[in-house]
C-alpha cells in the first residue's frame, strides 16, 4: 500500500503510475483531477515551449527522425535559421500551428539531414512537395491552368 501525497489516502500499487521503476507520489485519480482542472494551462505550457524554442525543436525533431530512420545527421543548432518568407510560396512563415509554420525539407530525400541538404520552408510547401514527384506537380499545374475557368464556372 502507498499513500498519495495529495489526497493522503492509502491505495494499492495499481492505483499509482509507474515511471522508470518508481511509483508516482500522487495516485492516478489525483493526477486525472489535476490535469482535468488545468487542461488549458497544460496545453499552453507544452506547446508554448515549442514556439518559444522553434529552432531547438526543429533540430531535436530532425536528429530524432534521422536516428529512427538510420539517416546521416551532421547539423548543428546554428544551421536552423527560420526565414521570414517561405522560399517556395513567398508567404510569411508563422510561429504557430498551421500551414505557415516552419518545416524542415530535405532537398534530396535519398540523403540524410546533412549540411546543404536541408531548407526551412512552410509546412504546406513541404507537405505538397513530399506527396508527389516533380513530373506529377507539373501535370497538376498544367491541369489547373487549363481548367481554372471551367472549375470556376462549375462552382457558380
């Protein structure tokens, strides 16, 4: 039996979270009540760190992804400079969740996260680039240029 430091009740071990071989000091019920009562604040503090430290966040994300996928990684924190405008769309890069947020693009996907092979672009540009080949993108652009007027008339 373990005593919860919050509600001071004695409970079985199954009523406490186990983390790295140690039981938490608060029971699961007290944890749940705390996070339910402070949900908005917890969300702001956890996502707030990402946007206050965006270069570090991108660096750590790339390093972890490279390790997970077995890719080469030789970048430093200084390599992560967020441009004001997306190099693809020339739209502002915004430090908030969404299409305008910064994203790391590997220019040649056969190579890892190495110097000269990465650029910071908008999330939207990176998503669009990653789901198709250059030839597919040309075909889509040609199709849209040819059919823009027809599509517009269908919507009216």
